[in-house]
């Protein structure tokens, strides 16, 4: 019934978030934090290259991994259009084995929150730790549901081409305070010359963490020198209004 980042989701993502489109300043922040990195970087959850391609164009030795073949196909196409040769892996961030280690692993813009349960999150952090060189850094963003409204429904329509558009309905289903997640259902409808030609449903679950909780999770894996920064301002302390936190940690 549900698809995760299928063809319609990927098409709309590419349209609304083109290459280099900065979400709240994430690209600029990560470029600054990764200055001086000469070794390999891995972006976990690379998607279709919105974040990844600008780093390639800046000369970083960056690779990408994602679970969605549709997203990876789009990323390869975008790279080809720019004369770039990407190194991309199809795999699950919760448990992966690659043939090299990295000087930095990044997971920006809250993608880590898509990992649905504690054990998978722990497994993902363990895999990342094992793929870092000694002294290598992990940078990961977490989202907090500061503006959540259960039952809220929003709709939008995006004209992809002269004859084709995609309608998106976002319905906020529930906030689970005990297990710390929000659940939304996304419905994509593809319209061609006024006729509905395809529909796609996506279950969109985001898990959130307390600051000390996530620090302890990182420490349990073996990370040290852990810092957190609010809203892409390095070492700015989070407040009750903070909706995005970037953690850095060292192997």
C-alpha cells in the first residue's frame, strides 16, 4: 500500500528541492564545518543529490548512500547532466558494509529521524562509527516536532510541466509521546491534462530525541567530543523553540 520515496515522491522532491537548494542553511553550514577535510566523506541518505552535488562541485571527495533506487537514479541523472561521476551505493543506513572508511559521515536535514525505532537507530550509529577513521567525525541533524498539529491536513499542487502536475496532501495522523514519533500520511496524485494518471501513498514517520538522550546514544556506541548546535549556528544552545539540532561526534 505504501511506498517510500517512490517515483512520484522523487519527482516532486526534485521539482521542489533542486540541486543546491539550501534547507534552512544546511549546505552553507556543512560546507563551513567540513572545511579542511581532505579524505573521503559519506552522505547517508543522499536522496537525489540536492546536498551531495554541491559538495562534489566544490571538490570534496564525497560518496553517497540511499535505500531508494528511484532517488539514486535521479541523483545519477543529475550528476551526468553536470559532467560529474558520482560514487553511490544502494543500501540501508541501519546496517551497511562498505569497503572503506571515511574522514566524515554526514546525515543532514533530519533524515536520521526517518529511522523508526531505537534498535535500528543504534545499529545505524554503530555502522557509521565503524566506517569512520579514528578521529573521523559524524555530523547528523535531528528534528523536533515543535509545530506539530494532530489532524491537520494541507494540500498543494505543483505544475511539473505544461501537461503534468503533482498534487500533494499531507495529513498529520498522530503524535506518540511514549515512543517519541509523529506519523503523517502523504498522498501524491499525478495529473496529466486534467486526468488522474497515478497515485502514491507514503507513510511518513519521524522519531525525535531529547538532547541528553541522543548524547547517551552516541556515547554508548563509542563516540566522544559530542557537541550540539541549534538551527545551523555552531554551538548555539537549543531553546524551547528550537526545531533543528546538529550533533557532531568523533570516533
